[in-house]
C-alpha cells in the first residue's frame, strides 16, 4: 500500500529539500533549486517565482529526472527553471 501512496502522492506532503534552496536570478524571475533525496537519488525539483507590486507568485515543479549527485540535480533544476521562464514567462502563474 505504501508503494501506491508514494506513486500517487497520497498520504503526505512532498519531501523537503535537504539544505536551504540555492537561487539564481533570470530575466527578472528567481529560480530556486530544491532537489530532495528519494530512494538514494536526488529528485529534480524547483520553484520559479516573480515579485510584482509587492506580491510574490510561485510555480513549483517536480520532474521525474533523478541524479546520483545533489549538485547535478541543482544545476538541472536551474536549467529547467530557465526553460520554463523562456517558454511560458508570466503565464506560468495562470
């Protein structure tokens, strides 16, 4: 049963990042790399955010990609975040 819960995301929240998120600014957006450890590997995860008029909007993303190295997972999270900004821009928050 726990396999099904894990597979479908039931029975709890997403795991927290192991360390405080590292961030990069990109085209006015802030990208945070928040990979988490899952089954001995690092799951690609991050947040794209934008502050406008004192309001911060966020888009969280988790991808199926897993890495054996945390630094590689962080770099790929930054790349995925930049791709999201390039392809969707502000519409990512709609």
